[in-house]
C-alpha cells in the first residue's frame, strides 16, 4: 500500500490499527449480485441491478444493509465511477436510518467524488472531516475501497493506497454548511450503506463484502 510519503505495507496499516489482522477471516458478501435481499432503500431515487451490478438512480437516497450492524472488520466495496461523479459509502450509522440524513449526521460518509477540488470532499476521505493522504482514484475503471473499522479507528485504502487514517477525537474543521455532517463521536458498531446522490451522479457497485478482524 502506498502513501504520498512512500510505501506502507498491509502489516503496517494493521499495526496502526492496534496490531489487528483480517487476513485469516472469511469474506461475507453483503450484496448477492441478484437482488436487494438484506438491503433497504430510503430517500429519493434508488438503485437498479444491471448485469449483477448495482447502479445508482437519482437521489439523494441511501441503500442500507439491514441484517446487522458491523464492527471491528474490513468493509470492501468495488465501484466504478464513469464520469467521476458523486456517491458515498456510509459506515457507523448508529440506528436503522429512516431517511438519508440520519446516515449523514449520525455516521461517516467515505466519499466518492473525483471531480471536486475540495480536499475535504474527494474520494476516500470522511466527507467534510478529513483530508486525503493520497488521491489514487481511477475514474472510469473499477476501484477497490477497503475500510478498516477497528474500535474508534477508521482507516480507508483505495486501490491499495492509504487515503484516510482517523481516530475519534482527532481534529476536524468546523461545520460550515447545513448539508455537512454534524460533528461528534460515532459508535464503534453501526449500519453501513451506499449513497445515490443525484440524477447526474451515476456510479456502479459490483461488490460489497465484509470480514471481521482477527484480534
């Protein structure tokens, strides 16, 4: 795994998360590639399935995984963003969301947006909270995001490159706009989801999977 300062191995990232290791755990596919079993959509727009792939349709909405909240593991999402548009991966949502704003203000959004010049809104950051350590997104290609959830720590890699390392209590900028998430701690266990942002923001997701960390 590379950073802007050099090369960081998977073991170093694991050490940064307290020495945990996910390599021996088994991946569980949260999206079965056929239908939306285990998922529920709230808000505007929706998701459609084309050739086994989730496609955003309108918005703003949230497709969230209903079967259980997740903690202490790695969430892997494989996505394609043909025109570099806006979407997101939500984590640490404290309660089953009745609308998309529950996720925005109660959880974290790992941003997908390759067009923005705002460093707090580019792909791989926690939206409006963190700045990228690198910008390894490949618009138009399949990209792999891995989000390590380890207690109060959140680590995001994109295409094997470390983009975000965040621990509860780290400094974040003041909230400036009503659509930005409210500041404050997030739970160590929470629901996850995918954002469909708007009619022009077409993004595809072909894998959403999870494996627990082996402490």
